[in-house]
């Protein structure tokens, strides 16, 4: 199952709240791929995170590895920008 959060077309300075209602965590026997710019959501819900830029995989790993110890400078820069934008 593939889901797209649609936030790319929204104003990224405002958090996309619609994802809170998405009931797919723990769907047994089904792999779900979600493309999102909402890193707080991805960190909470994902089993695996893949960072993609211009169609290329920049980095992939567990949410713990990606968000606490990213290996590439591109991932570090991206996370620094998006995670400091909102205070939850």
C-alpha cells in the first residue's frame, strides 16, 4: 500500500495535521510506504526511513539511526532545517 501525505503542495511552514488520523500502523501482513515531508510523523511511525533527493537514495536506516546519528551531510542539513522549524 502506498500513501502520499500531499504536504508537498501545502505551505510547509504549517504542520500537516491530517496524518494524525491515518490508521495504518501495525497493519499485519501489509507493507506500507509513505512519502512525507513530516519528519516528526515519520520518526514516530516508521520502521525504516529512506531519505531521497532528486530521485536518489541519500541514506536509509532505522528512525533512531537517521534522526539521532545521520551519516550523510545532506541528511544532517535537511533534518537541521525541518526539525528546527516547528516546536511541538
